C-alpha cells in the first residue's frame, strides 16, 4: 500500500509518502508507525464525521485531518482496503489546541459546547478573547465596529503594526484562528444590536461606553444569561458578575456616576481586569456562585497594590 502525506503534515512527519505491506486495518498503523519511527494513531468519529491523526513523538500532537482510501473518504467506507491511503492536512486545518496543562483545573466544563458572546474586541476584549481560546473555548461571537488605531497597540494584545486601520472583530478572528484553527468564531464589524437573539451561554462586557453596556445588559436579561462586566481607568479596574434576577443591574451600580469618555489607561490594568473576567466566567459556568463576584464587585488599583471586594446587597 502507498501511504501519502499531503499538505503541511508531511513536514511534521518528515516524509511525503511511504510504502507498507498491507495486511489489514488492524495492522495498518503499526506499520506506518514503524516506517516513520514514531507512534501514529487514527481516531475515526463517524457520529460527528471527524477524523483525527495522533502523533506520539516527544509530545502528543492531535491533528484534524482528511483520510482518503483509494480516493474515497474513510468516513464513508465500512473498512480500509489495499491500494492507496492519503492522509491530508487541508489548508485551514491544524494542530488541535493542547490544553493538558490546565484541563484538570477546569474539569467539568464541556468547552466545545459552550457558546460565548464578547461585546468589544479592544483592550479588555482582545485579552478576554485570547484567554478564552487558549483555555479551549471554540464557539465565540465577537462584536466590534471600530478600527485598530496606533494608540490601541499599547494594551490590545492581539494586534500589531500590520493590523492598523483594520476592523478589530475581523482581525481578532484571524489571530485567534492561528491559536486554534479549529475554533468556530463569528465576527461582526458592527455595534452589538439590541435585537440580538442568538443562543449563547454567557456574555462578556468589554466595551468602553455605558450605552453599549446597557444594551448588552438588556440582551442578557432577555436571554436569561450571566454577563461578566469589566471596566478600567488609569491604574484601576473593576469586575462584577451580573445575573438576571439575582444581582443588581449595571444601571443600579453606575447611577449618578459621570463616566469619563476616553480615560487614560495603564496597560497592565487592562490585562489584569480581562484575566479576572475570564476567571469569573469559569466559576459561573461551573455554577460556583459562592466564590464568584455575584452580588460583589472587585475594585483594584495597581499603583497602590490595593484590592477590595465590596458586597452589593
């Protein structure tokens, strides 16, 4: 049997093709492993119509691939037959994100089934998105109508000089796909509309204006989902969780406060705030309301190393 490796997978395996003596399906990958001098396994998920190749070298690599046997996708065949086997890594496919270093810390969450709305892909949003995808979340909707400007690069960690004057949502999608090519991200280059009605499990408030935040809060109330609120100014940040019917609303919290339109921001303040937002989301998704900032708001100031949690009755 001729076994071909097509696409960038041949660079990972160090060969474009090998010849093996086909003696049946059970022996196939033992022979491939022997020829390549590294353990190669295949996982066929016919129910979800997915095929994975697992390479156990210095560390396991899991690839989403297409496998053709004599020109036909093996998902459509009852068994593999002698002749030609083509293992293809298509453009847009890639190495599965390895979350082994933190998987146990967030055990109990089915990351592939959770759908997340992120309103804003600027300072807070780009860090929230970066963290979410690296944690293993795959289904995300991003809203942001703005372009990337030079002053944004001091704190919006997904972007660089090459991204200037491009839309934030679309650029974030491209960057996140490079972290995990298998994530399913929908980017919209518009402000979050009040009529938004897609089914999502949780929302992140990463906006910089109270009007947008209140639109998001109304959406979350309509969908009956939690919202993770974050805000920054200079060296200070704040985070709280808004849960319809359980917590105070943002309007209750902000009532009477004159919010600065374009505050100066110390870049690390943004990274800390966004990281805490993601941490709070993990607690909420695991139903750990006791340790989450539910009916509590965290205020911190990095200049004075001051962290304070205020109870909201």
